[in-house]
C-alpha cells in the first residue's frame, strides 16, 4: 500500500521541463534516461522526486530511488505499479535490466536471473518461459556433437552457406538460430525461410527458435553504463552468458561457429565476448574464414547495397539461387522498405 508520504504520478517525458527533471533525478543515481513508453515517479511532500521507474515494451528500466530513502519501499511500490500496468496490456512476462548489486533486491520482488555480465543482469518475472524453452530444445536434440551458429542472414548469402558447410565438417549436428529481432530489411519469417531454403540439401542442419534469449529483441539499456562506448561489449557478454546457461546445455552444443569479422566492429566485439565467456565453460569457439569472391568478403550488407542500386546481376553472384529468386520476386516491396529506411 502506498504510504501517505509519497504521491504517485505519471510523467510526460515529451515535456522539456519534466524530462529535464527526470534526467537530473536519474543522474544523481548514476543513471541516464532512455526512450520509454511510460515513466512514473513518487514525489515527496515538497514535490521532489523520491523514486521513479518506467518501461519500454515489456522491459522495465530506469528504476531508482534517492539514496537517503532506500529501504523505505519506494522501489517495491514502483515495481508493483509498473507490473500492474504491463499486465493490463496483456504482458505475461516482464524483463528487467539492473546492476549486479541490485540482484537480491529484485529477486525479493519475484524476478529471476536470466543472464549476467560484469555490469548488467537481465531478470525476468516468469520463470516458466525459460523452463519451457529448455524443454523444447532438449526434445530437438540430435545424436552426436552439437555445433551452433547464430545468424541474422539479412539476407542469406553464399557466405552464410559457406560458413554452414565448413561448420558441418567439425560437428555431427549443426543448430542454426536466426535472430528474431525485427530490425532488418528482411523480416524474421523471411530470413528464416531463406535459411531453410538455402540449407535444405544439408541433412544435419536444424533451424531452431531461441525466442527472446538469443540476441534478444528486448531493448538493451545503456542507462546505467557510464561509458556508452561499452554498451555493445556489455550486451554481447550478457547475450553469450544466456547462451551458455540456457541454450547450449539442452542441445549438447560443444562448439559455436562464427566467421571472421573484418567489416562490422559490433560483430567483432560479439566474437570476442564468445571467446571470453564460452571457452572457460567448455564450449569451443571456432572462428572460420569468410568466403571471398573477387577478393571481396561476401556479406549481407553488400547484397543490401546492391539491392538499393538495383544491381541484380551482382546480387546473383553473392546469393544462393533460392535467395536470389526471393529477392527478384519481392524486388519492388524490398525497394519500398529501403525507401522507408529499414536496415
């Protein structure tokens, strides 16, 4: 029950004055304001912010209380309020990012740890989601040594196919996880379809769904990182930790395969995180050379650039026939998406 000492109210972050007030409040807790759909504060009798918290999608973020008021139930009140609003929206399981030192606080509020990195912990309010996922994955396990590749495949190219074929030489079963996040030119359903068509001739390839837990579409927050430049590194460490804890064991994955990354610095950071996290846990990281055609690395970004300029003949040289046929059939629609600014 809300103490009479605190008044709960929502904040219009589109108001410059209100936004500045919240930013200053968070700054005093070494936090920064991120994009949010909703933010609420608890005000003291003088009208100052005693505590605050909000959410984006189904992820709670930017939760804080004034240091001198911690231990007075403000965080519990805010979490209860935010949970109630999210449940009204039909959200069944709520994610929450926090600093490692706050794990016990949120564990007492019925959040369960999903993954951990030195500067961040991802927690979730519904433990059964992970239990269901690991059960489903264990049922799809095939005999022998398992390998894994996580790929966006935006779109699936000859480079992706080359990586798959090389990985199959070093494992009995290869599990492919398309990235679910809808932040690409090609949708998740399209990318999964292209991967399936491009690998249909390979019997030991299994295309699986890692749900929210592989390169999660859940927006990773940078609000508690003092150095924004470290956000990609922390996110990568957290994501790889989740893979090691919950994805690899039920499938018996002993090797994770990636291509060398001379082009994308974010992917290079992710590859380094895999070496740092997976190897000590007994999962070998195999970095395979990327396919080159005419002395150029074959990449999905190159295909998208060619598509933007209508260079279909060049696209044919870089993609399997199934991918090329899809692009040809959807050429106008894809061009419209590019005009809309989709990645």
